């Protein structure tokens, strides 16, 4: 490097413990979202069954 070029500035890396405590694994987030959506669809289906069956 010449004296006029500067080194790229990088953010300090977090250690593994800080990263693990602040960020969920991607697979867990996807699975949780899928379960929430599926759970609401199932609950809506049950509600519909009870509404139709109650008439």
C-alpha cells in the first residue's frame, strides 16, 4: 500500500457468545413463522367447522 491509500475500515467482530445471544438461527425463525401460519389456518378451519355445525 502506498501512503495515500487507506486500509478498508471494518466493524469489530463480535464474539460467538454475543452473536448467539442476540440472533436466532435462520431455520428456527422460518420454522416458527410456518408454525404460526399453520396454527392460525388450523384455528380458522376449526372456527369455521363450529360456526357451520352450530347452525
